[in-house]
């Protein structure tokens, strides 16, 4: 039997996934079933775009529920008290400056399940995070990006 993928995440990240799962199961699923019921009442299903749309949404919702259930079931909570505070690791906030121009950026390194670049949370599988993991304050790091190599210097880890 193949091993299930483990999803490293913070306690808050798991909580958000559980909330989304609850919302989908208790609210969204019922809304979609009601849409299907209404669309069926319009008659001929072969030319019923409302029915087709509702069935597509149902498939999406059920797929997302399955995905979230798998992520929650296989979540591995990142325990902050067991982390080395001097080293970049999962769950840590890292501030670095790009060399030589000095643009400062801060990211929290999280598991792929809770990555959200718009909130400053990057996946541990991203090129930046992979390059930073295991490094310390003051280290200069080469980061391979789609646009070429970028050099950064780690300023703070928290």
C-alpha cells in the first residue's frame, strides 16, 4: 500500500481547513443539491444549462471535500516549541534582503496546504523556501527562480 502524503501545517492552518470543510459539507453541499432540484423541475435535462452548471459545481464541491478531508486526516502540526529558533524552518517567519539592491521581503514558511503568497505565506516546496530552509541569520543564499538566480541575505528569523 502506498504511503499517504503528509501535509505539514500550523495549528491555525489546520483550523482554517477544518472550517472550510465544515462550510462545504454543511452549507455549500445543501445549496448545490437544492440548485439541482430546482434545475430538474425545468424539464428536459438534455438542454438544461442550469442543471449542467449545478452538476459541475457539485462535482467541484465533492472533489474539494475529498481533498480537504485527506489534508486534515494527514496533517502534521508544526510544533514551534521543538524548533531551533536560530534556523529557518517550517512555521518560521523569515526576513531577507535581496542583494545587491537591498529590497526587504518577509515570508512565513508553511506547508503547501496552507500556502498563500498574498498573505506572505510560502510553501516549503517553493524555490525560495527550499533555498532558505536550514539557514541562519546573516547567511547569504542563492535562490534559483524561474527568472534566474537571486542572492539574498537573511536578516531575521522569528
